[in-house]
C-alpha cells in the first residue's frame, strides 16, 4: 500500500517537473517581442500609486524614486496611499511636500480604517485618481527614471490593458539566503512569465512594477479583498473580461529581498494561501470560459502549483517506509522517480541565472541553494496552501525590509512551533539512512537535499524563535501590513 500511495504522489509531483521541462524547451531569452516606442507628444495621463503601512525604513527612498520618474509633468500624478500609524506618516508628509515644492503633483491619501488592507487602499486611491493609467509600486521598489517611458508604448498594441516589468534585486549579494531567494524569483520572472507571454497564455500582475489601464480594472470588477493575492485575482478576472496582459522581460525594477527568514516565510505563505484562495474563486469560471484548452491547462497548473508543497511534504513523511517497501519488492522505479524532478528544477533555475548574466560558478551554487531552500520551506508552505482551502481570508501579513539601514527596522514574525524544521530534518535523516542501507543512491541524494533544506531553514529560524520565546509574543509591527504583494 505504501508503494502505491508513494507512486501516486510522485506521479503528481512529476507533472510539475514536466511543466518546468516544457517551459525550458520554449524559453529563448534573446528572442524578444519588442514593445512599441513611447511617443511623449501623445502621453496619456498616469497616476502612480504607492500603498504603504508602517514602512519607515523604505518610504523615503520609494517616494523619491517615484517622484523622479521621467514623464510629462502635466500628465503625471503620484498618490501615496498611507495607512501607517507610526513615524512613517511624518516621513511621508515631508517627502511629498518636498516633491510638491519641485513641481510634482503628489498627494497623500489616508483612510479612516484599513479595511481590505492593500486592496482596500488601492480601491480608495482609484476613486480619486486622475490618471487614465495606473502604475503601482510597493514600498521596497526603487524604479529607474525611464521606467514609465519604457512601458507605456505597449498600450498602443490592441487590447493591452496591463504591462508587467521584471523584478531585480537590490540586495541579492547580502547572503546565501538572499541569493537563493533571488534565484527562486528569477525562475518565475525570467522564464515562466516570458514563455507565457510569448505563447499567448494567461499572465498575472505581480502586485508591483506594473501599469494598468484604469478602465480594465473597473471593467473586471475593481480591487477585491476576499483573497490574499488581490493582484492575481484581478489579473485573471481582467483576462476573462477580454483584457490582454503583456510582460516586459527586459524592463526591470529594482527591489529589496527579505533578509529575515520570518519575513520570507510570511511573504511566501501569503502567496501560497492567496493563490489557493484565488483558485477556489476563479478556476471554475476559467474552466467554463470560451478560451483555448492550452490557456485553461496553464491556468490550472499555475493555480495548482502550491499543491506541490503538501505533496512534497507527504513524500518525505512516507520516504523511509517507501524505501523499505521498494527494497522488499525489488523495485527500481523509486530512485528513478525521485531522481528525475530535481535535475529539471536545478536546470530551470540555472538557465534563468545564465540569462541574467550570472557567472557559471555562482549560478550553479545558487540554483542548488534555491532548491534546498524550497524543499526546506515545504512544511509551512504546505500549511499555508491547506489554509487557503478554508473559508477565512486571513491576515495580510507585512514583509518588512531593511532599507538603507539608518532607520530602526521592523521585526518580522510568523506563528509557528519553534524547531519544527529540525524535527523534519531528523526524519529526513532517518530516510537517508534507510536509503543508504537499501543501496538506493538516487533516493539517498533526494533525502540529502531534504536534510540540508530543513536544517538550513531551521538554523535561520532559530534566532527569531529564541527572541519570541523570551519575549512571550511576536514583536510589534509584525502583522497586518500593506507592504507588498
């Protein structure tokens, strides 16, 4: 029975490996679909929105960068959607006033309540925005001056209602942890988004570093906050309503990666839970829609991608028993199944790193680190995905960033049992020993990655767990932020 269950789970996981292989086969970084040039004499009005909640470490940098965007002044507006209740408010007021003194049309929009978190703030800002187009940035982004002029020409193409830019990473080299995060994101932004765009498949807005046509937001039903991924939700509703989304793979916006493991956990858990919530909400509509089967299949794979976390966790939970059962019936398939997915995933990330110009040594090591980080994250991402099946939307938990390090930073927190990754590490180590005893060397290599992943994530989590246990509760400022999407 163990062998049958394990075979079914491994087969389901192999579907995601095949999807990665398909993306790789169609990926051509140097082949570009150029965006139409921007004509400043016909510049449409643009409102740039910056949602904030308690972002004292990065607020000034973001406001200055957005105020410096190169765009005709009479067609440009900046809205800072500030729901902060700490010293961020004073920083925002001072920076916006400075922009006004330099002739930038900038305003601060504050609400009486924080209903709907980021989605609520964006909807509130949209009600008073003057722009025909809406550009949205999170607080940790610092776009270059030419960002808008690089993207706005795309709206001359028929039906285009959103253009999404690629994320860059300001602090990639801070640590092995940030390098691994950068690789995980690059796989999505360098390969997955680009292939979907070129293949005519559904895309999605990533919550920041993109420009919407205002009428498309309104036609799709506006910003809604019944999921934790309002950006994904709006993107699919817009495309079901007839919008076309474009991806500008070679236009980038620099941003900051989380440097604390708790911030990374809260960010990734929100994405996992919100994606499952959006699947519950929209997948039936997508499957009924009059669109091609390829589009439906890709959308389903996207929505089900976070189902991989519970599957992976179940595989490692059953691994020691499966190895023993496979040995008893003399099956060699176990090593084959476990050995096929990992090389595909590593190659996927390595190709993305090669595309952005990373040297061979760095991209090989960092791609392996990304796989290890992903496997070590499977415990709490599985929980987040399963929580997405429940009815409650949940909290929009902030992702604090370091900024320039001059302001007092925020401390991220996640509610979890301290040391849980070490327990999984020991279980994976038990499976590794069983595989070695059985002579299943490919399966042993698979288990080694799990041991390394759980040990690394557990080690990174340990200092924060000790602090929280000593304090008796999570640090203030750790939850309910607009921050980013």
